């Protein structure tokens, strides 16, 4: 080994690493390029060394937000930032990069080092998971939602009326659109009307249309939503809000398949599939006498009840990931995900606004995010205010149910892995530092 140069020793060490590693000088020229880097990029070491790093990688952040450039300018390391590079065949390769600064003995910056891990297999698995849990824009692995999705093709193949019940923001219209898109009517129009957004007189003219001269401002004939949806699907949202008089007219349409536009003297036939939705249980309104029983049974041929997001918490990480990717693209940002603290907060939150509220929270966070991961500071102030009191109470109580459950899970996982910290952290899908912090917080010791 006495005849082995420091450079040879360095190359042997770098070639033993599974991740790609390269170094640059202070002019961005590649000075070393290990074997894994060759395998991932398809670029040989002989070709890469001496080239500018951006000419080797062609990453999507090279010109605008280079992680290594940011590190060398600020001195702060970057860890696990997800980017895309192009290999020698021009194929897109997703990688996770980490960066650090190289200093000389006097503390002067002389270059930088970047490691990158090929995420192609991870990305492929993620796509498989997305496809498995995604159905016509509906994202879920909740057993009740999956059961509903299982019957949706059969529901779509019929022309029966469908009643979708669920709390506000739970995704009722997504299911209505999925039924339409799966049906024989998919090539015809899908028309949606929010019955709660219009007063009764306007809603009637919107649904049935009117003839010229039907009232003072009726200068010409206007087709209603039933006419516009002819041959297709009409989705009536918040059906519980329509008046008793309008309920009678809607019942006639469902029974006789015809209606009269305002000011008309003859009935008009219709071939429209009706899907309705309500955030109030219609059966209770029938019991209280505010909704017609005969109309209820006409609407309730097929009934779908959507659970609130608080009852399908296993979907929260899936939905967050989907919304982060969606809004990152819209905002032109490279955001990899959310911090563990944010995920913990959102997993514990009750979400009175359901999926729509979660979507708005993530969009707000993406707009404010300046890093590769969404932090607590990016969340809406009203959300932090709503959760701060509860989190303080839980942190001051060592006997809270959430605390007990988390502590028990950590201890059980430690026991299952014989106290091995790395395996325990991997099983819990957290890093070792987080595991150590939680063990210290809960007073958990294990030999």
C-alpha cells in the first residue's frame, strides 16, 4: 500500500459506494466520478472528468436551482433532494441528491461533492401504488371507498338514478363524474348544478329553461340544464336544498321523462340520467317532513355513502403526495414532499372540510414553500391555531391516547427487531434521529 497514491485510495473508496458520487472544483469542472455514477448516467468516468457538471447531467434544476451551487454559496448541506437527470440515452432518471462543500486546510472553498441515488425502482413502485389506489381521479386505499369503487362499473352500466351522500368536501362530484365516464353516456355531456347556490325561481329556469316572453326579461328561448344534458348525465348537488314545489316537478321528470319549460304550452321529452348528492341524510329530512318521501325513493335507487376524511386517515398521505405533485407542477417548484412534523400534524387533524380542506391546505403550503420539503411554517395560520391548543395539551399529558398509542407502537417495534434502532426506524418509516427523539420524549429505553 506504500506505493498507492491518495487519489487511488480515494477512487477505490468511492467505487465501493452504491450511490453515485462526483466532485467538482470551484469552476464546476468534474474532478472525480465513481463507478455507480457511471452506471446510473451511462457516462464513462473518462468522459465526465474535466467536463462541466451541467454538461454531464442535464438535470432539470441545473440552470435554475442547482442544489450543489446553492450548497457552495450558502455552506449548507442539502439532503435527499429529488431531481431528474438525463442519462447518455436521453432517458429521464429520477434521483435523490445530497450535497456538501469541500474546503482546503485554510477553510477556503475549493469545490463540492454530490451523491445521488437512482430512484427508478422506487418511482416505478410508486406508480404501481398510484395506479392501484387511483380510480378516475379518486385516490384511496380505504376499504369502504375501495368497496364503492368495486361496484361503480355496475352502477355506471345502468341508467338508474344515484344518490350520493357524504359531508361537504368528501368528493361527491368526483364519484358522479366517475359514474358518467364509465357509462354508455360518457361521450355525451355531463352537466353539474349546485341546487343550494340559486334561489328557487332561478333554479327552476336553470333546470327547465324558458320560452321567449315567459317573463319580462325573456327576450328569447333559453334551454335549461336538462336540455343541455340531453343523452348525458345531469348532476344535482345539494338536492336537499330545493323547495317542495320544485321537488314535485323533479318527481314528474323522473316518473314521466318529460317536463315543461317556463312559458311553454307543451311538454318536452328528456333522456337524461340524474345523479344527485346531499351533505344531509335525506332519510332524516323525510322523517322531519321537509323532503318528499316519494321523491326520496325515486332518487334512492342506488345510494352511495362517502365517509369523512377523519374515518379514512390511511388516505391522507396518498392525498398529500398527490396534491404536492399537482401544485408543485402548477407553481413551477421542485418540492419532494412534507416534513415528518407536518405529516404528524395532518394525520392527527379532524378535517371538518374533508378532502377539499386538505387540498386547500397543501396548495397554500406549496405556494409558501421555499425549500424542497414543506415545513410547519408553510401551513395556514388558522390550521396552526386550531391545532396548537390540542398539541399543547397532549404534550403536557403523558397519558393522552395518541401519546400512549405512539409509545406502545415504538416499544413493540423495538422488541420485534431485538432493539435494533435502524431496523426499527425503517419499519416505522422514520429516520433514526426521529426515533431517538421520540424514545427520549416517551422515556423508552431498550438494551
